[in-house]
C-alpha cells in the first residue's frame, strides 16, 4: 500500500503598516497656542506605542502642522516619516532638510480644507514627471495620491513613481450602505500591482471600515490615518487606539 502525503504551506497576508497622521494634534494645540498638546512628544509616544510611521501634511497657512513641527519631528523619527503635500518650493525645501522615508504628493492647493481628490496624472504629466524625478533623486520614496482610475494609475507608473496612495474618502462614505464599493479599489489594486506599484491608502479610514478594506486588499503596504484615529483616542487613549487599528491590519 502506498501513501501519498501532501504538505501545504499556509502563508498569512502581509501585515500592513500603520502611519499615524499628526495633523489633528497640531490643530488642537493651535486652537489655544503654546505647546499643549506637544506634537513632537506625541510623535515619540505614537512610535513607542506601536505606530509603524508618522505622517504630517504641512500646509502653507500652517493651520495645523507647521514648517517648524516638521523639522523637529524629523529629528526624533525611529520608524518611517511620510510628508504629504502639494509639490511647491516650500514642500521641496522641507524634503531636502528632513530627508523623510516617503513623500506623498497630493493635488490640493492651499485653499482646500482637506484632500478631496486624486491626481489627474494625464493633465499634470510634465510637472509630475519633474517632481517625481527630483524626489527620487533625493533618495526619497515617492507616492501619488490617486483615485481608483485604471488609466491614471498606468500613467503614474509610467512616470516612475514608487507607490500610489488610494484616496479612500468615497469608499468610507459609501461603505455603510454599499460595502461592494470596495470592488473599484480591488480592481485598481490589481492594475497597480501589474504595473509594479506598491499600494498605500488613506482618508476617512476608521475602526468601522478598516478591517473590511484590508481583508479585500491584502496587498496593502501602508495606511495613513489621522482624523478618525485621533478622535478614537479621545475615548480609548492613544496607546490602546493604535493597537486597535493595528489589529485591523493583520
């Protein structure tokens, strides 16, 4: 009698990194002035409590994170540092002075309250090509804030960007009544990976929708979360909240 034994190797989905966006901490500080809460100490604590990275989006009007904040945070980073922003001269000065792990280019100008759209790569091809080349020349990983548009993703890949960050605002808005809206992101993720791009995501991801998003996007490399995470920390505390979010990403 012959026995045939088959060995099956089970592999878990890769763990997605959590980058904590500090904009709302700076907003709270700026409402009163002074240094409470202390943004730099908060960045240190987030890393101590398990965050895989720190994200900031220093806008020209310094409504939350300031130029000075960004410089000071860069000096205490022990994980990854992600600087979001519109690629103007001020943004590039920050990149050169801080040398972050990642630069995430967003298309919104100074009057936009919060990021609300991905890049139109086709319309900005020449400028984006120049900016991406300059960022990569600094030795910094470059990501573009994108919607799940297949044509735009292919164009982004052709420009040599390293990653895209999916703008997940529409997903978060539709999710409670229409979770199937994830399909647009799943299909776009497949296209991006075929183009050799790594995948980030951010905007309105929360404890209510993050696990579902991750389960359908197992290739997700990183999420950047600020508003919902900081809001949850008011109830649960920042250490516990970071762990709650990380459990959604396993």
